C-alpha cells in the first residue's frame, strides 16, 4: 500500500561522523514510488560513481529487506532487524543509521524539497535533483 505520493527520493550519508557535520553523499529521484528493496540495483552503481569509491557496507531500513542489489554487493547490505551475519561491530554501526533522518529533515526544510509545487511526473523528476541513498548509509571500502 503506497504511503507517499509522487516520487521516492533515495538519500545516502556517510557511516562515520564528519568534522563539519553530517551531509548527504548522494540523492536520487526514483519516479513511480517503487518498493525500496528494488531501488538498490540502480542506486548502488550511481552512488559508487558519485563518490568515486566502492561501497564496503550499506546499512538500510527494514524496507530494503529482499533487496535486488548487484551480485557483487549482495552480502554488503544489512537491514534493520537482521539477525544473521550481524557482528557486534555491524550492530554498533547500525545505531548510526538513524543519523540519516536529520539530514533528510534539513534537505526538506533548508533546500526546498519539502513540498513539490511542480505538476505531474515531469515536475516530480525536476523537484528532486538527478542524480541526488531513502536511508541507506554507506561506508566506502
């Protein structure tokens, strides 16, 4: 059941704290409100191209369970509530996953992405910049 209208926007932040504050590494508009787990196939390669490095670990919301990440990244994606293959270090890093929420809030309020005043699907695509990970945090490796 869709809970949002328009397009879904994927936002990614760094896993480690930054000296100048938290920032968005990557954001991308995903038209048609797709299932979150099905967006990783297009978002991960785009993210790696933007940051210029391979992603070592990706921590995501529970909505990314059953993901379609590229084969090379299948075992690098960890979701909230996952029990298998979760070491104490990954568990500790999962607590940092919530750091993406304030970044999304700042993007919405400070960068005019809270309300889209442009009409139809073309307006949705223009409002969220291309290319611009909802909630995966990543660690370059």
